């Protein structure tokens, strides 16, 4: 395989080596390693990281069309099967807390490859799971493995970029990884035409093998030894303690997590609502689910254009207000049945679009404050996002599998995110945050 970042520095001279001794200044933002990359190099980096990070959404979404079939096969309840989704999200949350500090200590590549190998093993074992309880445990292990891709991709981008450039790169990365939610249910539906739900996990294991090769051959190390964290468990605890004492950072992490909760409430409930309540078949559900993902992706890319004219904090506030309004409308349509399926889908699309604007900007603003521990900060961010998502998914099942239950949790996530931003973070505290260079200092 050719080196997918061929124009970039080799592993012997990674991107980050160009900026090992960069120090922050009081007034003028310093250059970052990403500033030295050409447009072609940035595009190749996005494609590599996007391919790697796509395994997360695929692991979460690809088996969604099969959820009703799994209920029947294991003679269990929809709530029990939804817990297998919760298990994946919980594994993602816990795994990121472990892998983030590890990637700050030993570099980005080794934790990434180890996580992918764990994901492959867990996917293969899911194929022979004898009951829903074992499947749920294996989904936790899948989440632990795939957590490495989420942490490392975010940390690599933060190693190379900061401020609005970080938000722009993250939006581009979301374009690539956003194809996964669009394709995943469709791919899952295609697999189900030829085999049963177990075939989905065969496909995930095969994809994991390809990603190990990609990570081994195409991703350079972006964290040189001089900038790696030292001190083991004590340093890790201190890093997490420092992050948790930063009220603005914690608030922005909660905002990102609650926006993710709205997204995962839709993921957890959509297959039951659209197939059982509205009578869509597996292929029709895949198309409807994909249409929502297109709205999410389109918003992330429109965010790049907005960043040229408006600051991230303005976009974040506006998107959460719009998402709250759309979420409340969704509850009304679900409860009254006014407008039928079209009104339900349109309001869902608007919520997802609002989340697509919020999701790149909240992490960019949060991580701009802590470039010295990008892996740990990214881990805490990801853990909260998927942890809150892990709570939201079964909450939909507890409330019921109907449209009202899903709508309440989706809208609740957006309302809570807006309240946290206004009360905990306070938009006035974000003024000028993007201008802070927050470049990692050599240790």
C-alpha cells in the first residue's frame, strides 16, 4: 500500500517534530505544525483519519436495521437489545478515558493499532454470541477497542491545529466520518439481504483488518517523545483534575455530550419508530436514516463557510437555539401526529443539522484551552459524549419505543445543552477564546 500521506513527513520526521519547542505567547498566536502542511497534505490527512474514525459510527449504526430481528432471534425485549447499543457507547466512554492519557504518554500510533486489534477480536466473537447478554458484553469490548480511533483522531488534529483551523479540520473530518452513518444502515440492510444479523459483525471484523493495515502504513506519529507526558498514574490523575477544575472546559464538554445524546437518542429509537410505528421496511428505514445523516453532514460542511465570517461561539449559541426549537416541534408532531411521517422526519432533520453545527465548535473551543494534554482532554471530551449517549439510548427504551419517547429524549438533549451553555459556560466567557494559541509546550 502506498503511503496515504505521501507528501507529509515520514514517521522518522513526523508533523509534530516541526513544532517541538513552540511556546505560547501573550498576544500573537504562534504557528502550528498544520500551518506548514499543503492543501493536498491536509486532504490526505483528513481521508486517513476519516477512514479510521469511521469504524466507530459503523460499529454503532450498521446493525440498526437488524435490531428487531435480534429481538426475535433471542426471544427477548426491545429494551434488552437496545442495551447492546448502550454497551457499545459505554465501552467507547470508558475506553477513551484509558486510551487518552496512554496516547499522551506513548504516542498516537500504538494505542490506535492495539484498539483496532481488540475491536476485530470482539467483532468476531459477536458472530457466535449465544444470547443477548453475551452480545451485550462483547459490544462493550467492541466499544473499548474502537475508542482508540476516536481519541487518536481528535488528538492528532489537535497536535497539528488550533482555534478556527481546528474547527475547520474537524468539520472536514466529520464530512468523511459522516459518510459512515449514511452508509452503515444501508450496508447493514444489504448484508441482511444475504445473511442474518451475525453477518454484520463479520463485515465489521473484515473492515477492522483493513484499518489496521491503513494505520500501520499511512499514519505518521504526530507526538514526538519530547512532548509526551511523564509521571504515570499520578500525572494522569493530575491532568484530569486540572481539566475538571476548568469550568468553561467542563461546560463545553457537557454541551458536546448533550448534543451527542440527542443524536444517539435518534439512533437508538429510529429503527423501532420508523419500522414498527410507521411501517417502513429495512431498506426504507436505511434511506430515511441516511437522509438524516446527510443533514448532519451538510451542516458540518456549512460550518466551514460560517467560520470564515463568524466566531465559533456565535455559531454554537445559534445552533443550540435552533436545535431546541426544532426539538420542541418534534415533540409536538410526535405527540399529536400532525403532519404524519414527513413532519416528524423534517423536524428530526433540523435537529440533526443543528447538532452538526454544534458538534465541531464545542470541542474546538474546549480543546483550544488544553493543547498541552490533547489526548487526555480529547479522552474526557469523548468519554462524556459517549457516556451521556449511553444514558440516552436506554432512556428511549425505558420510556417506550414510540415516537413520543424518542422525541422527548432528542429534544431534552438539545434543551439541556442550551441551558448548560447559557448557565454554566456563559457565552461572554468564550469571547476571544479562539485567538488563544494553546499550542502544546514541550515537556
